[in-house]
C-alpha cells in the first residue's frame, strides 16, 4: 500500500504537532533539575511534575533531593542567615517572623514571570536545627518541577553557606 504525498504531509504535520510540545516539556523539566532518572523513577516523577504545583522540603520527602537538612548551629543562627541567602537568589522577601523563625518570599519565574510563594521554617531539634520549606505556584495545576528547582537552589545555597 502506497501512501500519497498528501497523506505523508498530514502525517508529518500530526507528528510535529505531537512531538514539539513533548520536546519542549522535556527541555523545561531538564532545565528545572527534575532529575528524571532518580528514585522514585521516570514515570512517578513525570506524574508529580505534570500534576502538582507544589514542592516541599521535609524530613520524609517524596523526592530525595528535597530532604530537610540538619544544622549543628542553633535555629536562631540558621534563621539569621536566611534573609541574605534568599536575597542572593533574587527572591522578594515578603515577611520575616523572628518569633516563629519563618520567612516568606516570592519567586518570579525567569521566562513568564509567574509568581511562586516560598515559605521557609527553621525548627529546633534536641542537638541540632533543621529546615522545612515549601514552594507553590499561584496559578496552574502543574509546575514542571519549577518549585522543586526553587527549593533545590535554596538547599544548595545553604550548603555553601557552611551552616
């Protein structure tokens, strides 16, 4: 069976319509440090990043890269370093609550300037302190790993700060 030139063009057009959004989505995921090859695996990560608009740093995270760091310094000392770190990331600080050791900031995404809300809490443990944080998009149902990237960048800055 021979395919006519018209059918070939239609098939090529359909292939482009389908493949371009897939390629763009994968490129965005890669630029957002989605770590698609890490646990819990490609399909669970794709599901997370294409169906949620929130990421959390916690003591028992779904994604290993969002594990809550522990610090040898007191919670007050770690919290005191946060404003400078957050400002160095170009985030806009909205609230600093020293009593609750909570900082709220807004991140604007580079290309479309979408606003994501970040909340950072420093908590005291028995002989250490630790950090819990969340980042959530204000609009949309999927963030393509943007919120995860915000938190990964924050954690990296904290590591480099020597806390």
